[in-house]
C-alpha cells in the first residue's frame, strides 16, 4: 500500500484538480453500455431511474439485500434486481458498476468490480476508514480501472459558476473559505433499522459522510491541498449517534488558504423544496451558504438560488461593493447544489467514449485523507498535520 502513496505526487494532484471539462467524443465513437446499481436506497434508486433515460445505456440492473427495495425497483423501474451483487459484477453485459451501499461495504464491492474489469462510480465516502481507502487505491493502481467518486458538487450550477469566476482571475486567489451547513434529520437517515449512518464504525464518521463534498470544493476553489485540519466538536445532540453531529472544521492548505465549515443537525430553515425529504416550508429542510474571500473580491453563495460577487475597489477607492447578483430562480434545486443527474450523464458518456474520470482517484483519495485526519482531530482534540498523520496510517 505504501507504493501507491510514494508514487502519488502533489504536483500531479494539483494539475488534475484543474481539469473541469473534457473534449466530448462524437456520437459515432460511443458504445452502448450496461449499468448495475449496487444498493437501491435513496441514492441508488434515484440514479437507476435517471439511467433509464440516458441514450448510451442499453441495460439497467439493480441489487439490494432488502426485499422491500428490490420489490420497489421491479415495480417502479421494471428492471431485473438481484440480492447478491456478485451476480452482477461478473456479467459480460455490464460495463459500469454504481456503488451506493453502506460505507463499510464499499471496499469489498469496489475492489471486486475493478478486478473484474468494470468501470466504477463509487458514492462518497470512498470507504469507512483510511485503510480501506488504501486498499481501493492499491487495487485501482494495479488494475488501472476507471474509478470516479461521487463528487457531484463539481457539476452543480452554483459551484461551477463560482469556480469559473475564480478561474477568470477577477477576485484573485481565494484566501478564506467559510461554509455554514445545517440540516434537519432527513427521513433517509431514519429508514435504516440498523442506523449505520450514525454508527462511526460503519459510516466512518460525519466528516466523510456529510462534509467530504465541501472539503473537495475548498481544494477545488483554491487549487491547493489541505495540510492541516483542526475540528472542534461537542457531545452529540442526538444521543443515539456515535458520530459528531455538531462541529466546526478548520483547514489550512499548502497555498496559505484557510477554510472553516460549521455543520449541525438542527431544525434547519429552507424556503425551497428540500432535495431528499421532499418537504416545503421552514424548520424541516436544509440551509447552506458559502463565502469565498479572494485577494481582490469575494463571492457569497446561497443555496436559495443566489450568487453575489463583491469587489474591493471602485473608482480608485477601496471598499467592498456588489458588482453583480446571479439569481438562479426557476432552476432545479438538485441541479444547483447536488447535480447527480449531470454527473451520471458525464460518467456514462466517459465510459461509452473510453475517457478517464473527470476527477482522478488520487484527487478523491486525498479528500478522504483529510476526512479521516479530521476524525483523528476529533479523537485527540488537537490539530492534525496531514504529513505526520499519513505516516501513521501506513504502519
């Protein structure tokens, strides 16, 4: 496993981090593919439904250990469903494996699929602990398999637009990133009889499960890598949780940029329809907002369909002023902040065209290094430097 880490160069990660768009192949070069969805909970079922309408997809199959989910997929999607994922991984008519199982099952399914020569779209987190991530990465290196982690925020309209403004150079390099993220306890967290999402030994912790998207965005926005992480947390508000459900996560990157994410389960107000629980009104939804402070200007992103751009100088005078406000009213909430539809379309197209993933396995892996170093910070109640912590994980 140490071989992989020695071969992964920081410069390669930075370079890959800039890859946002790929040249699209002609329709004549695309093949028809088959997809198997392993895990038919909220994410897997929704993705399977989307896949049925993609022109490059000739076959959609599913798998889940729960009978109620298998029955629902058969009735509502009219697809063949198995109760053993191995029956799908070794089928010749399946090209892409979409993994949406509980986190502690990712490593077995992912490694077996890559060894079987399949393309892989693996929902975040990569796995439930860092050693399982090591094993996935070592298998990917040995097989040279297509592996993309589900970082759909990179495809989302709000965050893509922010990245385009940053890339333009108008606001200068991002020096400070702050995010407030509050969610109500969605129904999807209550549908698991074994409660695996709030059991640390199965989920890997709240940082990877809920915040890995935004650690990835911080590194993407700043074109840098996190070097140090420090997490402040308290006893869980929800007494049956064995993960931290209320925390402040601080990061320092190799570019000098700093970031802070404040997260909690609470009675979060959402003026718009919530993505998962399908509720409307205040007190049952979610709230998130991001502020990006650059050298010459700043951005404010609100998932209530707004993006504000401020600049610090006008007419020779220094003082923040609003340059423009982008209002995305009328856009689908999911397309705005969790664009799994476009992500799936892009991965399918890449598989059909023989292109590499849009986010390399190495870049994704580094995000989860930060996540699990953050969990170490929670345990130790002190900052954790990635370089020192990384050496410990190889023992």
